[in-house]
C-alpha cells in the first residue's frame, strides 16, 4: 500500500468519525429539546412555576416572575393576574381576610379571583396554565384572559377576618 493511499484512507476514516460525532451531537441536542419543550422565560413568556401539589385547596401561591397567584378552583390550578382589572394596580393577597384587596381604589376579589366589590369591572384576569412533562406548572403570561363578570361565584370563600384595606373605599 502506498503512503498516499494510506493517507487517503486515514483522512476518510477521520471524516467518517467526525460525521458520526456530529450526528450523535445533533441527536442529543434534539432529544434535549424534546424533553424540555417549554423553556422558562421572563414575564411575557412561559414561566415555570411549582409542582401542582404545592397549590393546596384554599392556599394562594404567589409567582412573582409571572406576576400572578396560583390557586386551586374545582381541583384545578389556575393563575390569577396580579394586575387589577380597574386601573392596573398590583393586587396583594390579604392573609387576614383571605381575599385579594386592591390598595388603589378598594376593589376586592375572593380567593378564586371573583369580583366581590369595588370599581373593578370584572374579576381578576387569568393566565393559561399547563402541566409540563417535568410535572411542573407553566404559566403563559403572553396574554391574559378576561376575568369573570361581577356576580360570578366560582368558589365559596367569604372573608375569614378583617380586611387589609380600609372599608371606606
Ligand atoms: S386599580 Fe384596583 S381598584 Fe382601582
């Protein structure tokens, strides 16, 4: 076998190994993408939150990056937008009353986001949620879904104690 022929064989062998390594790398990358179909992003995108079990019946879990609260209604986890449907103030959860109370003009929403009182034209808005392949709740903050009209009652959750905001509003 001539030296030239040996060089050529070695070159082709290396080329084959490089191609195989590239294909294996591309396959691994594709598999990783399939396993992780919903990358976590900032507000305005899809945000990875918590395991659904963390959201207990009657509990409220704040997800600050998603500007939302996770609550359980009819055994389903839903995400309530923190943005007040009146003029957009951030609505905190009041531990003592067990309700969401807007500090700006006194609108009140129950634990399910239903409008209870005040100037807000509807209940709290929602974000779509999905359980990912990793078993975590993902919140799509790309667009909000209008809250329920006043008078809607999705949960039986009357105030459990004194309000955080003043009754004078
Ligand atoms: S902004 Fe919430 S009641 Fe006005």
